[in-house]
């Protein structure tokens, strides 16, 4: 919750532990074993950003973030927690938040769509798990489409374009580099798999306008709250490659769309990525570099990114080093591998002489965490052991009926719900096939019983009418 213009996350022995909104574009990490309180900590942060007027994006894998649409309920255990945090239970406000649901499959929220073109060859190759040679062909396909004006909107367009490139492989190999028919075949098979996994609903139009994630809701009292965008990802999560590629696309799209902003009092939008380790699994080097680069650069555009995962060891060092704000919940240390993960987690903190970081990580209670946030100079604060506040909205999932109601009342109702088809690569290539092949240009014409040669217009002595055209002849 907010305390003045700071985000009060929890309380340690020395008092409140607060995140500075101006430092939240220096990114963050929420880690901890399952059931230790990561999702609740995320909610506490997301609610505070919303109250600051900052829109938020969350990926919801278990459905337990959907409760943000209704107020939390006071209970004895929450009262006890509030008291241990130094808050007065009677004054604690339980409230709901302006929420918009999204779903790549269009089932539990507004459909999120992107065109094949927006996704681009690098991310698409990752989504299709292509090898280097196949990715090269995908690159060529995109270049051909651009040069020959074939718009790539949906998977139908991509498939039509694959056939086109495959049929003209020889010609394109000469002009663009090797297009092997075997690679085209492999890509076609991968596209079929993606289609079965629901990729056909994701690719198409109307494509998401990123501005719709930057919305602010006006309250009756004139105050503003950032809209909380929740991506229902329970189904998407079953397809980890698609999940991670989608999240990366989002960040890239946002990066491309936003102007440089420099340091500001508060961020423009904050992202929370649950199960973040999936982003980095089976990553090609090119893609890994891309992730690092986007995370590094997006900061200056006012975007904060918080990764949520079990252990900091799940995140590559180069990315971990960029996550300035840390909330570490309990980790188990049963196996040597666990113990190593605890060590790694402890080493990422600036030690507090009052306790042993490593030992504390293994003894934290549910909803308790080690916290280190960046100070106003951007330096990591000394680690504190803090009890996390409860969220102000409802902890847990909502019913399908409640979700249906939120969708109906959504400010974006009807904007994205129905797909739109326009003339793109598939339509154009089909039309081309239907057109009768152009009549071959004659080299000679029989004019008044004399064979005359057809020549370029500037060499013509005269023109004759033949087959509905004027022909230049010698
Ligand atoms: N700050 C808190 N205030 C009140 N209750 C809390 C808090 N943190 C955790 N809890 C309680 O602990 C439960 C588990 O927390 P949470 O769902 O956040 O764990 P998690 O780390 O996200 O687990 P998983 O890895 O399985 O997703 C919550 O449902 C809630 O009852
Ligand atoms: Mg969770």
C-alpha cells in the first residue's frame, strides 16, 4: 500500500520497508519456493502502482490474481499480520482495482493478437523452435514478403508465403541466399503444430494497440488509478515456448513504441512475469542477447519489469544483475543443489550485520521475506527481514460468472473480440494463382500474309492490332 508517495511493502525490525517509485524502472525480482508468498507480494506491489496512477501488466498462471477485481475481506489472521507490520487493522482499506482481463486464446479475456509481421523472424523462429538454417529461410521469407508487398497478418498468410517461397526456391536462392525445400517443409510442419496449439487465434487482426495497456481509470473523486492488465496465462503456460515468446514480443513492442524518457518520479508501466525461468529455457544466443538488451534498454523508457520465479539461479547472471529491487521469500535447502541455490540467492544481497542472510532465507515464514530495494542514488539497500503486508484486494480466484461480468463492463468491450480479415498475402497469392497465365509475347506476327518481327517500341516502323493489343513491328 502507499505511504505518502512510497510503496510500503512490509515492515522489518527498524520499521517500514519501502520501494521508491522512481527506482522501479530499475527492475526487480520476487523469488521463493512454492507457497511462500510470491504472488501476494506481487499483488501488494501491483496495487500500489495502480494507486500511484501507474498501469500494470501481470501474467496470471494459476488464476489467483483475478481476485484484484474485488475487495479483500478482513479476518483475524490478517489483523494479526497487520499489527505485526505496525498497521492499524481498523484503518486498513480493503478495496478492488480497475482490471482488464486478456487472454491469447480469447477465452478468459479480450483476445491479444499480433500480426506475423509484428512478431518478426527472430521471435517467430523461436516460437517454432527452428534451427539456424530454418531461421535463415524464415528471414528470407520476411524479406521477400516485404519486397513483393505481401502482408503477413495471420498463419494462413505465413503458410501461403511458405508455399510461394518453396515453389520459387531456385529463383529466391539466387537473389536472397539458400532456400532449401527441406527447410521450407520443416517450417511448414512446425507451423502446423503451432496452429494446433492455438497460434491461429493469436496471429491476426485487430492487433493489440500497446496504448490499451497504458490506460488509467478515473475515479468519481477525481483520483486516478492505473489499470491492472491481467493476462490469463493458465492455458498459454502449457505451451512454454509460446508463453515466453509472447512475453518477449510484448516487451519489444513496448520498447519500439515508447519514446526515451530518462529518470522520472514514477514509471510509465510495470510488468510482472510469473514463471520467469521459462523465458530463458532453450534460448538461442541471439535471443538471449535480445532479452538482455531489451531489459537493459527499456528502463530508460520508464518501464519496470519484475520477474517472479522460484530461485534467483533460474535467471541468467547478465539479467539478474539488472534486477535492482529484490524480494526473496523462503527457499528450501534439502539437497546440495538447493543449498547452492540458497548461496546464490544470499550472495545477491548486501549483508546486514544483524543476521546471517543464508540462514534467514531458509527460515522465513510464509509472507515474510528478505528485501533489498534501491535507494535514491540507485545503490542497493542493506538486506532487511520483513513481514509483508496483506493485499487490499481479494486473495484468490474469482468465479467464471464474476469474470464474465468484468469482461462485459470492460472499457475495451467489443474492440478486440472479433477477428478482422483484410487482403493480405494469402488472398493476394490465391488471386495470382487464379489469374490465367499471361499470353506469351509473340516474336513474329503474320501481317497481310507477311511474317513481321515484333521489336521494342522505339525500333518499330509501324504498329498492328493483334489479340486486343497494339504490337510494334519492324
Ligand atoms: N503478505 C501476505 N499476507 C497475507 N497472507 C499471505 C501473505 N503472503 C502469503 N500469504 C498466504 O500464503 C498463501 C500462499 O502465498 P502465495 O500464493 O503468494 O505463494 P506463492 O509463492 O505465489 O506460491 P506458488 O509458487 O505456488 O505460486 C496465500 O494464499 C496466503 O494465504
Ligand atoms: Mg504464486
